[in-house]
C-alpha cells in the first residue's frame, strides 16, 4: 500500500492532510450535534468552539503516530511530528493570545 512507507515525506504528508480533513469532519459533526440537541433554539455561543475543534483535529495525528510506532517506522513518525509541530506553532501564533491571556 502507498502509505506503508518509512519515509519522512510520507509522515509529513499524512501529518498535514489528516488534521486538515479531520477539522472539516469535526465541523460537520459539531454542526449536526448542535442541530439535533438544540432543535430550533438560538444559542448565544456555539457549543463547540472553532478553536477547540482545531485542537481536536490536531490531536488526530496521534493515530498515525501510534500506527507508525507499532510498525517501527521511525522516519514516518518524525514526519508526523514535524507536521504536528508546524500546525501547533501556527495555532499558538494565531490563537495563543486569545486562549492563554488571563481574564
């Protein structure tokens, strides 16, 4: 299979694509859950904040990290970690002041 490769570029590819696609799926699920739970009621704030969904999407990289660890694909694991680190740094740069500031 194409994804069964022990290469850094494969890990980076998986590490960049999975949170991106997962965020879209999480957004759809969150919207669906809100419509089912709160049928027609107007909410002041969304139940699932976009920032929370972004962190959850980033955590989806734990799945390929675990799979690559079990298969001993060290180079692919490094690629996933590189992609996760890049996403995490971008998230902290963009949203860190909103989340980490004391109120």
